[in-house]
């Protein structure tokens, strides 16, 4: 069976950045399992998996704009340290800042300028062309639940 809509994919991969440094590796934990076409992977990667079968190996190069996007300078902000919880933030520290919708925005500390901290809201892999070396382990159909027809029950009659 080949990868297509409504299939469950199990695969292993190694991801390399532009300097050929490993930045992610499913072999370290367990294979990735996901439903194809649901947007769980970068769009450029998902498209290039279509049609592969179990046992297939493929080197896939994903340009930044088809992966995690280009870096957006508008997502880099400067915040006075008094606006943040009292902690020691180091360059590279990650934290969530809860917004008015109670959703957390992930920020990475990029540097300091006096009492100001530079925070980056870009995805950590934004702006980086990525190379995925993938091995397809399994491709299975999504099993949809059996939908039994429910007979309508008569409503109570008011007498």
C-alpha cells in the first residue's frame, strides 16, 4: 500500500540542517506515526511522502518556506525584564507567555540590551532549509468506526 489520503504512516527519519548537523532523529526514541494529510508535518515534507511504500527510503530537501517558514523579523520583540517573571533567562531559554485568549506563545531568548530582553517568536526551525532522510516502516488504512443506523424512537406523547 502506498501513502495517500486516509492512511496511517509509520516512519523513521533523521533531520539535518544546512550545515548537515542532526537536529532531530526518531531513531533516538520511537518511529513517528501519523495520519497523512492532516498537517502534522511541514507541508513540503508531507507532499513529498505521497506515493511512498513500506521499505522505501528517500532523501527529501525542504526549503524553509515549505517547512517552518521564513524568519519574520516582526516576531522578534524587545521586552523590559520587569515585564517577565523574575527568573534568570539565558540565551536560548524557552518559555510561554500567555496571551489574552489564554493561549501560550512560545518565545526564545535571543539576547540582552541592558535591562531589555530580545525575544523571538519564530519557530526554532524557521528560515532553515532541512534535509529529511526517511524510511517508511508501515502504511495502513485509517479504520473508520462502523456507523450503525440508529432507528428513531417515538417521542413521548403529551396527553
